[in-house]
């Protein structure tokens, strides 16, 4: 019997040895993954996208109680203001009707001039509405999950906005769920124009409420309160999207306060917009899956 | 020499530790309607790994913890390897301090967790900084650490109830 037990004893020792070294091996694998994370790998992208769809129902379910509380507070807050808003809106509608007539006339004139001069404007693209279902980033990432994916026409790299302004851009796309990297994320880079001076810069997130400006050629003409819009020079985001306003100018640089309240995102819109001459036309497989130096980072082009 | 008979544990006894760790990872998706809270929400997965590594280490394989960490990274969008490194650090620390932590005193368990989760928070910060090649502010991670330690009794109580409901190991 003793001789028969020996092989099993040996196996048990091997198992023990493997268990002891498995820990170190897995730690080393984690470090290797972190080091390799700088290289875009298609399998990681596919895995992330597939997982988004898998966890979307859970995320949606877990967001419901919080959403219900938020909606209830908002409805209570709104009820008090409804009467005042109603009379204000009626007056505004009358004003807007007059302006609309004037704008229709201007648009017609503009179209006529463009036709005469042969000017072609960028296609403004269609908008896809989506609900924010989760904010799972944690302390070092600023992302949200939205309930729209390939099925709705969402593509990687697309700009995400609200009525107030730019929210971020799409980084992972599942079948019916996508991940959006906010402009406040430390990896976000947005090519912007500042104020009346039209100074170009790159805005980068800092995992805080106020992103900062990089590569500003001349800071002299920039003042607190100056509006910041996308410049379109990154070849990814369309130009003219409102981003925020200059909040601080100091020794640590220029900080921007985004127009959008990133803590309270409900619905967003994804702009399905192609930059002519910079990105391949839609339908091509590599449209927004260009290999980058790192998964989430993109350089916004030279300011 | 005859090997002692191996008692087969019930499937749910074997699955419960890892299943609760995965459940804790999914709690990251919970939407709390407090501005800024989701960025510093407690790290439930660290709590779950810590508790099960003390109570039922035989059913919490390293590979399982590694996979749960990767799963967390994929959900959060953090660099792959950061979550697994943090969770493995928790398991490794508990493994090294097993004798001290296998105590009936909740105060010691909590104190042990405060130290363990500090190691996990530092490991996460270092891993993300390494992956991004930039020094990140440690304050959000520090705030998350404090909330994680503060929230530990609630989740530990829940996990304790689950653990007591499982059959005792042979």
C-alpha cells in the first residue's frame, strides 16, 4: 500500500510547490499586463467590449435605485419652478418664433452664398441619444457606461455631448453598451480654442473637476471667464463644441471649468461625425480602431 | 500508508467565496446619487478577498483572485493588472499574517483590514501610476481607503453571516 501511495504523495508535493509559486507567478503576470497595457491589443479591446454588454443589465439594475432617488429629488425641485418656468417659456417661444423666421432667411441666404462660392462645410452628423447607466471608474479613472453601442451606430472615438457641452469621447463599444472617457480623465486630450483670442491649446484631464491647458503658445490674451470650444485640430472631435470656461489662471497653469456637470450625467448624445480627410470614411473596419500608443490616450494634434 | 479519506465539500461551499468576491466587484457598478461619491466609493472586492482569505482560504484560489482582479479592471476601465495586483497583495498579506488574523476579536480583524487595505490602496496607486507613466494625486485613493475602512464592518457582517451558513470544513 505504501508503494501505491507514493505517486500521490509526489503529486501532492508538486501541487504544494505550484501553489507556492502560483502567487509569485500571478503577481509577475499582473505587472507584465500593466507594462504591456501601453500597447493596444485587439483581444483586450474585444474583451472589454464584450464584458460591457455582459455587465450592462447588472449596471442598469444597480443604477435604478439611485436614479429613482435622483429623479424624485429633481421632480420635487422642479414642481416649485414649473409655474414660473411656464410663463417664461411662453414668452421665450414668441421671441424664438420671430428669431426663427429671421434665421430661416439667413440660412437661405447663406446657402445661396455657399453655392455661389463653392464652399463645402463639414457634415454635422447624426446624434444618438443614450442614458448613462454606471459610473464605475474609481479614484483613478473618469469614465461612464452608456446604454448605446454598435446596434445604435456608436463608434469608437465619437464625441459625447449634452445640451451644455462636451462630455468626452467613446473608448469602448459593445453591442448595446459603450464606455465614455470624460474630459476630466487623466488620459483625455482635447484640442481647444480659447476665448476671443482664438488661442489654440490642448486640454488634459487631471482626475479632478477642473481640467488644465497644455501647450498654450501665448497666455497673455487669456482671461478668467473666457469660453473654451473644441478646435477640431485633433482630427477626432468636431470643431465648435462648447467645452467650458477659464476658471483659474495661476502658477500651476490654466484650469478650465467644464460646462457639463460630470457628477450628474443623465442622458447624453453621441455625435456620429466624420472629419473629412482625417479619418477614413464610415464603414471601413479600421475607422476608429487605429493603433495608438496607449489604449485610452490620444494626442490632440499640435496646437 | 493509506491516505485519509477526502471529504467532498458541497459545491456552494466551494463556490461561495469566489462568487461573493465577484459580487463585490459588481457592486462597483452601484449608482450612488451623491456627487463625487462614485469616484471614491469603498473597495468592496478588497473586503471580500480579505474576509475569505482568513475564513476559507482553501476555497479562494490565487487564480480565482487574479481573475476577479482582471474582471474588476475590465469593468472599471483601469489598466489591466492593477486590480489583480491589489487583490493578490491582500491575499498575500493575509497569508503571511494568517495566525494573527484568525482571531475571534472583531477589533483585530478590523485593524488588520485597515493595514491590508492600505497596502491594497498603495498597490493600486503604484500600478496605475506605472501604467500611465505619470504621478497621480494620491488623495482620491486616500479618500477611498478611508471610506473602505469605515464601511468594512457592514460588509464583514454580511459575509460573516454567509460564512456561518456554510458547512464547517472537515
